[in-house]
C-alpha cells in the first residue's frame, strides 16, 4: 500500500468516528425542567415524529408540569404511557396537554406512545440545595405520584 492510500483510509476512519460521536451525543442530550415562581418544574415536549426532547431531567420531590404539544394526528401519538407508574394520558391532536405529578423516587423511567414507536425517558435526580431554596413553603398535592 502506498502512503497516500493509507492516509485516505485513516482520514475516512477519523471522519466516520467523528460522525458517530456526534450522533451519539445528540441522541443522549437531556433537557432539564426549569423551576417556575409557583414552585413547579416545567418543560414542553413536542410530539412530531418523536418526542422532542426525548430525555427529561426532573428533580425528586418537586411538583412537575410536563406540557405535551402534539403537532400531528398520527394514531400512534394519541396517548402517552408511563408504564412504570401504570398511568397514561390522552393527547388531542394539535393541542397542548399538561400532565402534573410529583416524582417521588430517583431513576430512569420510560414513557412511550400507544404503539411504543415514540420513546422518551424521565431521569429523576436528587434536587440540589439551590433547587430546594427556590421552593415555596406550601406544596399542593397533585394527582399522579411517581412512586
């Protein structure tokens, strides 16, 4: 083999590895729910061909509002199912649906569409002292508890 052929092969391998690393990094990107003035952590999840974002970081023990914005009428996406919690919600097409709950345990929890084609993860972590200092003193009880 000539030196130029080896350089071409090496360059091709480097480009392929770089593209693979970028794809993996984009796939594992997580979105953090923001704390609002009412003491809720909130995040919008857009549904159009998949969940965006598909990995959501929440803090344990802090009331949560996830706003599912369904921008399609595909039958698959008409429900979001939280199988670990035996709960699901109907998501009307081209509307926003809010789901409220308090995550009570840490871990990774799957949520899917009705057919399992769209998948997302709730990653529940311990809140920091800074997070807890932003919380109002009185919390209301919410219908869904992730326990």
